[in-house]
C-alpha cells in the first residue's frame, strides 16, 4: 500500500473517527475495550464507544474536531497537489508517520476523561435498571463506585486476564514516560519553527509535522492517563470473547511469533465493527513483521 495513502488515512481518521463510533455485536456496552493479539506477547488495545457517550458540552471536543479537520483538509490538498515540492513533502512526512510505534494508535483510541460521558448505575428496588435508557454523566460528576465498568474483551485461548493486565500496565507506563517526554519536546519545537512560516515561498513542513506530533503525543499521553485511571479504580472487567477465539483459530497453533495477518484484520473489523482500528492493526502488522525480519537478519550475521 502506498505510504502517502496511509498517512492521509491517519490524518483523515483523526478528524472523523475520534469522537464517534459504530455499534458492535455487544450493544449493551456503550464503552468497551478489545484486545487484539498482534504477537504472542503484544496486543493492540482498541477503545470502542457509542456516540451517545460524546460529551458535547466539552470545549475540548469542539475545538479538537475543528483543529483536526482543518489540518486534515490542508494535508488532503497537499496530497492532491501536482507540485513536485508538495509530492516530496508528502513522501517525506509519510515515511516518518510509518515509523511511529503502533502502540500510540492504541493509546490515541482512548478519549480524555472530560470528553467521555460514563454510564451510571441506576437500580430500582428490584435490582434492575430503573428504565431502558442509560443514565449518562461526566465521570468527574460522580463517584467511581457509581460508574458502570468497562469490559475488556480478549481471546481466552491466546491470553489470560493476568497477562492482559500486565500489557495494560506497560502501555500506561509508556504513556506517562515516552509520550509525555515527546509531547514536551514537540511542544517546544512548534514555536521554534515559526520563523520558517515567515518565508512565503517555503512551506513550514517542520512546524506542521511538529504540531501534528505534539497533538498525537498529547492524545496518547492523555489516553494513557485515562486507561491508568480505569485500571487503578478497578473499572476494567475482563471478559473472554468466543468470537475473538473464532477469528484467531487459524493461527492458534502457529509456531510463528506473529498472530496477525491481513485476512484476520479484515475479519476483526467486520465482526466487531471496528473500522477505526483497521489502520492501526495493519500498521502493527507491518512493524512487527519488519522487527522480526531485522532480528532474523542480525542472527544470520552472527
């Protein structure tokens, strides 16, 4: 697949998927996490949520969508431009985007705490819900014990809740260390690139890229903090999902370290209606294959 197309897809999805989601096979859960195994010890975590949970009163949601949509439109114009300089810029930026660790996509799928409404437990005298419509409130407005848990669906034949919990801890640690550091560095770099914008004949590519990376690292950092909060408050409910086992059945006994292929990615997207995870899953597959090939090459040299 052409790298410029991949880059375009990432930017466009930032504008349109971040605060919307289609319903999946488990409609009773308005928010859920899927653990999609990539290798025998790494999983792609995808946070899926119903559009009912979008906090439309959050200024963050309004301003972010406007800013990202504007950036996506600018990128699309460069994609469609016939100017050689713009085509070179697209190829250059695309190569950098492809090298960004796929775990960042997992973290970015988790919205900030202020942007997401949560289901509140509303029980009647008989222990059932008071009505069929869920009570939704900002998480900051209620005690943690009153919130409905977030289910984490995983294939029981490939992992356990214990191993999955360790992966979540690792991902949270990555957010609070690596992405926090990158967020600060790119944030400093953006204003330093402003003098380039004063030159009318030279596009401020460094500034555009640094602003994009600042946004992505900030999203990953905030997403990781939210995931860590779920974890510390014991809001994550681990549930084995037979449909995931069915999708991965063809590679269950695979001796190779990689458990994903393009066919499985398509099955995951179709089965669980998670089109927003497609780009990240394919990117994870490419990067893990490349990493495995590099290890094999190094072993041959020695």
